[in-house]
C-alpha cells in the first residue's frame, strides 16, 4: 500500500539548512502534489524582559518577513502552495503540536 503525502511541515529560521530543507520539501511536494506549511517559531517567552523593546520586536519582524518571503518565492516558482505559520514560545513544543494538528 502506497501512502500519499498531502502536507509537509517545514520549520524555517532563515538559516542555510532550513532553506535546504524547504528545497527538499518542494521537491517532494512536486512529486506528490502536496502543500507545504512553513513555520517560524519565535523562541521568546511571553513575559520576556525584552517584551517592551520596540527595536527587538522590529528586528524579529524583519527577519520573519525576509525568511517567509524567501520561502514563498521558492515555493511559488515551483508552483507549490505554501501556508505560513508564525508561533511564539517553546520552539520544539510548537513544531510538535503543529505536526499533530489535523487541520
């Protein structure tokens, strides 16, 4: 029995390795007609001492937009649908929880 791959979860952080992971996911998605969910998890605690510092928030926002924009361009160039998911908190927990989400 052959299982069809419908969805692929790709954690992104802007690193070379995460982009290579996205490229591999795109290759697999092309073979199976799957969609990709690109996720960026901010490992910042909700009550961080940096919470009120606007420059840090802006830097996070710029990095996230840059990374997700690159992911969208790579996917679109290969006719693959990509959904974006940005999360805050414990990165490992967020990714595992999203992977088990049936939606």
